[in-house]
C-alpha cells in the first residue's frame, strides 16, 4: 500500500475506533456505576488511580520500541530489528517485575495510610490493588507487541482489537448487574482477564505475521548496546511524559491548596474535554510517525522533515477546525452537558484547548527529533518549562494573582515550547525555518482567522436563538473545511483527494 493511502486508511481506522470506543465506554461507565454503587466505584477509581499514574511509563516504552523498529526497518536491516525486539521484550519484563515488586511492597502503607477507604472495604481494596498491579504488568509486557504493529503501520488491527475490547467491557458491565457476589472483586478480575486476552492476541498475531517477533529470548540475545540505547531513549521519553503528568497533577494539587475541592472539578472537566478531543490528532500522528522513523532510517532526511511538516499541518488544522467553534460556544455546551457547571470550567477548557492547538503546530517536529535520536537536549529544553510552571503558579497564587492569570502563564509556556522546537530542529536536523513557515504556519493562519470570523458572525446572528450554538458550530466547521481545501492543502494533496473521491465513486 502506498504511503499516502496507508496514512488515510490508518487515520480512518483510528477515527472509527475513537468514536466507537468513546460511545461504548460512556455507556459502560454508566452501567458499572449502577452495578458497583458509587462507593465501590470510588474505591476502584482511587485504588486503580495510584497505579494508573504510572501509565505514562508504558506509553514511553511503546514510543521507544516503535522508534527503533521503524528506524531499522527503514535501514532494511531485519537482523538488527530482531535483536531490538528481543532486547525490548527482555527490558519490558524486567521493568514490569521491578515496578510490580515496588508497588506490592508499598501496598499496606498506601491502603492503610494514604487512601481514604471505608473500613469494611479495606480487605477487598487490598486485593484490588494487587490485581491492578498485575494489570500494569500486563500492559507493560504488551507494549512491545503493540509497538511492532505501529511500526508496521498496521493501525487497523489495533483499532479492531480496541473496539472488541470495548464490546467485551460493555458485556462485562451488563453481566455485573445480575451477579450477586462481590461485584468490585469480580469487576477487577474480569478487567485483568481482558488485558491478559489483549496480550495473548497481540503476541500471537505478532508471532504469526512478523518474522522479527520471537517469544524466546536467550541469554545470547541480550545485548548491552541495544539495552542501553532503549533505556536511554525510554528514560528521556519517560522524563518528558512524566513532566506533563507532573504538571497536570501538580496544578490540581496547588489549586486544591488555594481554592479547595470545588475548583478541582472544573480543572478535571477541562482535561476530560481535552481527552475527548485529542483523538482528532493522535490518529494522524499514529498514522504518520512510523513513516517518519523509516525515512530517517533510510537516510532520507528531506522526506523525514517533509513528513514531519505534514504532520504538523494536518494535525493542527484538523484540531482547529473542530476546536475553534467549541471555544466560542464553550459556556453553552458545558451548560447542556453538565447542567450545573462549576466555576472556572469554561476558562480552563478554553485555555487548555487553545494551548493544545499551539502545541500541535510543531508537535510533528518532536517526532522528527525522536527519529534522529537526539533526545536528551530536546527533552530538557522543551519539557522542563512545563515542570517550572508549578513553581511559578505557586508563587503567583501565594501573592494573590487570579486563576485566569495562571492560565495565561500556562498558555505562554505552551507557546514558548512549541516555538522552541523550530530552532532545535534547525540545529539538530537541518530544518529550514522558511520551509516550515511556508508549509505549515502560513497554511494554518488563514484557516484559523476565517473560522474565527465565521463564529463571530454566526454568534451575532443567532445569539438570541435557543439552539443558536448548533448553526454556529455547523457553519464554522464547514468554513474550516473549505478554508483547509483552498489554503491548507497544497496542489498535490488536493489532486490526491480529488482522485481518491473519483476512485470511490467508480466503486459505488
């Protein structure tokens, strides 16, 4: 399959998966909450949340393995790919065992002294904590197999597995309504079995489809060179993801310290909105990232940078098309969704989403940096400011600054980090700043301006209508799509889309 067609197919698969799993997840959560009761659901959430905080480590491991497999595939060096995969398997198992042992040793302290759990559920919570640790281990061990599918750009298979996973979870939620035993314990065990099934499916299909996959790792296969490469790359990737997680969770703690729990609800909702909208761009990134790695592995730096620029352009444009009308109609949408909207919710949502758009304008350059492997300097310069944000807002709030002012700092730091990627990639990979301006920024600005103008015009026309937000959103998105066609896509991309539509009509 040609690269452009593969990107489109994988993007469609990601979008379909995201929409289906989101709908199934929302309904499953409703049924599970009804089956477990609020108290038991809260116990599962808080116990699982302690372990889930380490989820960014798994993501870092997936990115690391996928990077090296894609890179050496680009070099057409299958023997090295085999070595990388075997060392990755070994490393994941060791990390899984070490993390599990540390968490298990802390189980009594966390359950008894850190978490606030009803006395009659402490024993069950302790068992659930152990099951959740096992789930973390399964997730870590599954990571190299999932990375293998991403490296081979087989996003469709991952999408199918995730959809089936969501259907099974919905079936479990329905069954829980009729089970008479300890539902919290049964639910935890079933969730672990689902992850075990995922591991079996990914491992089996990897073994059957990809010759570099092997489940047997002998002592002679362990190579310090590859282990140190994987550990070094994963370490800096973990630092970057940990900085984001620390910034987000740290902000919640600081807000709680100065304003109490009410503001945490508003802050938490803003990241739920962020999570719901993030699939718009992650689908594009998952489709293009392996090709960026392969291009660099094949020593085609120009192709690699061109693909990185396309990722920046496509992800930022698509995000802007969907997000800009939401920014204008945020208070109305939140009012319909939540009925009772906590103070500052619209403020948090707007700043988080605007920051997300700025971040996406250069995020493809981060993939390019991962491809060339020069990660230490990049990570320190682009992620450390996110951690320093915590110190800044603590001092600001201590001296009486408003919530809005700290969110302005949040936005400015995200803009700084996004802009910092450009000179870094110029120095490390030879990126042309003029080329980036012409291929990305210059093509995104008209789209954003025209869509903002359409939102303002529509709001002035429909402001007194009960459902005035609907025509505003529809017209704004239509304006964004038209702007993307005329200003964002170049002639080659327009031609490809036109030919794809013509081919589709012939099949119909």
